[in-house]
């Protein structure tokens, strides 16, 4: 285990894997981001409720602000849809032939779902509720 | 051409590989149940987006204590939603920490720190599950 890599970060980016490669990269980054954000939110909520800490309250205010939610919801919906694509292709491997089409379909679902959420978030932010 | 030996039967990595798929699909299903139930129980007119998201991912009355649902204990605080919460937490936490373990072990390789990091992630996982079950059942 543990591959020996003699490839730097920037030369790694030159690898032309195309869409599936970037989906893999984003899946990792969004996964780590979710562990980080949700973990922070859980700990902050715990201390907010138990000790009424100002720091924890401020962390949760940032977490729940519409600007941060635009990022968090991107992360959650992308990771969910991409994970669903991976799981479906793993259950029925014969569809692997169409993996690039599956990726297009994934973005085709992602754009309206995420777009609607961002629309509601911005509408709420402007109307101030 | 180099080859690697593959253990036949169930190994830890294989079980976690399958678990990641099953728990991921289950989380999407549980979130769908949560979000549609929130709409059925009044989210369409009474609940704002943050509350909807809170119900979708952790349907606990304490989680939405400051939101605008009238009578949160009436429609929500029952055994069904406690089971839902425990399932979401179990699948979510296990999926998340296993993913963290996979990514970290990908980058540290065969190092002396590996068992310690694995143990630390295991402790964090167990702590999260225990705290979550306590919050769901006793608060």
C-alpha cells in the first residue's frame, strides 16, 4: 500500500484525465471538507448549548450564513450526486462504457437542483428573512 | 508487469468499500425521506430553508429549537424519528470517518504514524457515535 509518487502537485495537474479525473479530485476535496465543516458545526453546537461559548456561537453564525451555505450546499449536492453515480456504476459495471455520459447526466441534474437552492438562498438574503 | 496479491474473501478494506456504497445510497434515501416528511409536516408554509436542511440531515427537536416550527415535539419527537436520526448519524459518521481514513492513508503510505492515525480516527468515530446516540435518546 501507499504508492510511491515522484510527481509534484503542479505536474500532477497536467495529467489529462478530463472530467472523470476532476470528479475524483472534487469528490475527495468535498468529502474532506464535509468532515471538517460538519465536524466543526457539531462541536460548535455542543459547546453553544452546553457552555454558551461566544466562539462556538460565532462559528455557527458563520456556518448558517447564506454565503457559507452556498458553498456547503454545493459540496453536499456534488458529493451526493457524484457518489450516487459511482455507486450505480459499481453495482452495474456494464454501464461503465457510458461513464462520460453519466458524468454529463450528473451535471444536468446538479445544475437545476443547485441553481434552485442558490436562488432561494439569495432571495431570502435579499428579502432579509 | 508487476502484480499484487489480492486476499480472497472478506477483508476490512473490501467490507468498507461495500459499506461506503451502501451507506452513501442510504444517506441519500434517508435525506429524501427527511426532506419530504418535512414538507408533509408543514415545511411548505411554515419552515424556512435552514430548518428544512436541519430536518433533512438531523431530525432532532433540539437541532431546530430556535426555528419556526410550531409544536416541534408533536409531529417529530417520536421513536420513528429517533431511529431515523440514529441511522443518519451512524451512516454519516462512519462514511465520513472511513473516507477520512482512506484519504489520509493514501497520502501517508506505510509510515510509523499509520496505526496511530487509524486509532485516532477510530476513537473520534466511537466518540461521535456515543455522543450522538446520547443526544438522540436522552436529551
